[in-house]
C-alpha cells in the first residue's frame, strides 16, 4: 500500500458503527398507508435504512487536524466500508426476488447506509421482519413544482445598486469582496436543482468537467457508479444529462451563484466560481444520492433550492445523518427553507422544510439549548428593503425522539420543542426577487422565493473559500452567522436567523493578518528520521510584521509531546502582501504512533494563527 494512503486507511478502520437495537424493522406511516391501498401487482419505491450507521465521533479528533482532501478521503472510505460490509446479506436476498419479477431495480447508498428498491408490495412486508433494517420508508416521486421553493413578486424586485451592481449584490456587500480579488475562483459549487442550461454564456466556460471520464464510450471510466458523467448527473432521469427540461428554476439559481455578466449583467455572487450541475428535485433518495455525488466528486459547496415538506413525512434523520458526513468531509451545504409560513398543515416546529431543518455546522451563541452540530444551513428571504418576505418559513425546528413528524425511525433527541426552545432556524437570510439568468440566454427580472435567496448563501461561501481555501464548514458557518446584519428581534431569531448575510465582513472575520499553510513531505516518518515541513506564510496587511515560526507535536488526545517545539523556532520578518516560504527541519524523536503537527505563528508571545496536519511515526 502506498505510504500516503496507509494512514487514511488506518483512520477509516477506526470508525465504529452506531447500531440501533436489533429489533424487526419498522414501517413509516407513509409506507404503511401506501401498502394498505397499493395493488399487489404494481411496484412501489421503498427506502431501506440499515440499523448500522456510521459514528463519526471516533474520527473527529483526526479529521479536524487534516486538510480537506485527506479529511474527505477518510470520511468517504469509512462510510463506504460500513455500507459494503452491512448491505451484502440484504442485497443477496433482494437479488433472489429479481428473476420472479418481484424486484425491478436496486440502488445502493453509502452516505446514510440505505438501499432503494422498486418492488412489489409483498417484498416490503417480507423485509419488515429483518433485524438488520432500522426502517422501511416510501420513496415518494414528487413534482418539481412542489419541491422548488420559488415565489414571484414583480413589484418587489431588486433594481440596480451603486456602481451599476444589482442591489441584491450590494445588499450582501459582494462588490467589496470582489474588489479584494475574491470572486469564487478555484471553488466548485454543486447546484442541485431542476437542471441547468449549461450553455448560458454567463457561466458556460466554468461548468465542472469530470477529469476521470472519457466522452461517449458508454463506460464508467472513473468507477464512480455513473456512466459518461462528463459534467454531472441527472438523478431524476437517471442519465448523464442534467440540463433543464421543462423547468427554468435551476438555470435561475445558477445565475445567482456564478453568473459573470458575459451577456450584459453580473448576477452571480461568485462570478468566477465553477459549477457542478446535478439535477435532483424529485424523490428523497435521489436528493441524498446527489449530495453523496457532490461529496465524492470534489465539490466544496452544495447549494440547493429544493426542499421536502412536513405533510409528506420526510426522513429528517436520514437528511441529518448525511449532512454530518458531508460536513465531516469538508463540504458546506446551504438549502432553501420553504415558502410555507402561516399555511395550514405546516405548523411550527415543522414549518422549516428538510434538509434545512438540520443543525448547522456551527451553533450560534443565542442557541442556548446546545445539541450536536450537523451541516445544513437554512436560508430565508428578505425584500429590497431588508424586510422579511411574508412567506419565508418560520422556525424553530424540532429534533426529538418519537417526534410525530417522523415516526419511529427518528432517533435524534437533542433539540426538543415545547417547552424547550428547539433549534433556531433559519440560520440567516438573503435577498430575493432578483435578476438572474434564464434558459436560452439573457435574463429574467424577478426570480423569487427562498429559492432565490439560497444561492446568495452558496455564493457567499464560495467567495469566502476563494479568500481562505482551508476554511472548514464550521468556520464558514461561524463567519456567516456572526457577521450577518441583525434584523428583527435582537440576536439570532426564528424569522431572520442571524440576519442578512454580509460577505465582506464574513471574509474579514476569518482573514487574519498572517496566514500559514503547512505541507509535509510524507504522512509517515521513521522514528529518529528527519522531518522537513514546508510553511507558506502570507501577509494580508499593508505593514511589515516580525513574528516567530515554530511547530509543535501532539498526541491524538491533544497532549504535547514535549515542552519544546519539535521544529524551530525561527524569528522572521514578512513584508506587506508577501508570500514567504520557509522550511522547518529537525529529527523526529517521539515514539511510534499517530501525531498532530501544528505550525504556529506568534507575535510578542501571542499565538496568532496555526495550521495542522496528521502524520504517523513508525519503528
């Protein structure tokens, strides 16, 4: 095994499965209702959720110290290994029903360890007795018009702001960030929507292309499970063309994400970002498969303006479980919250739709009932004056065992509601009723709903990442929430969330005077051997700065290996705007094991900024 792959493999093996009590599987209320009326000779689509689920807590100390690529590799491998090991017996049984026409199709998912099967009703009844299944749920094929969170208000639309920028982009301080040179360059945003016209001139040159796929050879060249997925995938149609069909919704959201104004108007928050196109605005299994694809194929951000509403009983637990994995893998997810405020049948705490009702990657200080984090950031909508749109969904959300919204499959119990506060949602708001791209070229001038607000959030995250490429989902979440312009009741509330996004201030929140990036030569070093660490330090200020550079090593529990630095220290001076490259070298005298190395920049004895990596010491 190559040295570079050995350590991630060892850490993936350290992940343990969270296994629910091995009773017989339960059927969700929606599936029970469908089985009661379904003809015995007509197939239905069923989601089979395994009892064994990934417990990421065993990996957390290691993942937090890794760079994004290594972190993602370990998280994905752990999830895939669990799915492969636990799904095999069930897949064998399902295959036995294929020849007699009881099972029509089988699809697997490692993101939340589930299998989707299209089968006759008798198969569902037979599977309910299996102890390796947690529950069986109905995979409802929904109409795009129900899931897409679009509204239109021609009279409340945004107009041009200062310096000829659109006023919605002015509202979130996008031009100020662009002026610093941060426009989303180098960042991949997965636009998970109704399909996108990839030929629109405002982003045609920045559509993600799969480097591992050969065009039109009907072969899965990169082995990712999708044939000829050259520029994404259509999960609704199960083909390699995620372009738009009837709905223009996905082309509209694309323009707000990355439209660069080639056709005349800059509509995108991240006008130099790259877009991965995924069509999925139908069933829950398709949506989760799209999130999984984005994680596996290198996206930095998910932006989706399709959501799953309460009356259809979404599998909130599955959405939350997958968001924990995507966040652990370094993928930031923002989602529309729905346009159902005040409508009958959508009462609080179920007014916020899934997956936006899952916890964010950072818990705001005003959320005094503190449970665990996840990774979905719900975005509400405001008008051109910054006032909440009348339809923007209302929090809080609830995560409580036995919740009537979800039935017996729900096992989270950390954000109960009434008399507790629940989970404050949305996380923030952004403008709506905006100018954006339309299929065939040109622009539409009043795209609305939380559908239009949400890609502002995805674009904000992309621009921040172009400024601070190593920012984690938790850091992005913190910066975006803590710098949002407060509206409504003081602090984070269930109408505006933390407030209106402010891109310029969010970058400033994370962009320190000096930044450091470490590059180790290898992930394993023999005891007593020489280690040389490359350190890149960048001065973001207009002043010369003198500082100390050193590196320290820690055990997996955070205990320092020595009171002295393992490498350095060195006293250095860096000029304004300079990128300085220095090597720290020394002998590795620590015992064999897994360690975290932390590179530290200090000024006058105060640690200013750090970067870390994990490495192994062998005998």
